[in-house]
C-alpha cells in the first residue's frame, strides 16, 4: 500500500499542480506521495493523480514507475516548449 503524506506545508503535485485538498471537508494541503522513478529522480503525486495513473498503468500493463517515468519525460518536453509567464 502506498503511503501518503498528509498536511505537508509545501505539498504540490508535479502533474496537476494541486496544493489544496479538493475535498470541502478538509481544510488542509493535498495528500501527496513520493515515487522514485529512478536516475535519482522523484515525483510528487497528489492522491488523485496517484490513483488515476495507477489505474492507467495497470490497464496498459505497465508498471507504475515505467508509466510515470514516460509521463514525466513528456511533461518535461511540454514544459520546455510551452513556457508560460507566472501569473501568481
Ligand atoms: Zn495531482
């Protein structure tokens, strides 16, 4: 079972960039988990993204780590080609 970190002050999902628990009953930061995808890289996933990607990877017959590593490579490419100015 995956361990989630609750109420981490700096919690932020690497995929959807969520920082707040979306559940209206919880006034806290989003529950996150860290996944080691190899090459000394770790991804931070929120609880929603974790279960979403876990299901997707299982449907495709990939391990979660392989799946996330692929997604991470893609999102790095997207970030480079799609730089937006910070609006906050
Ligand atoms: Zn997320």
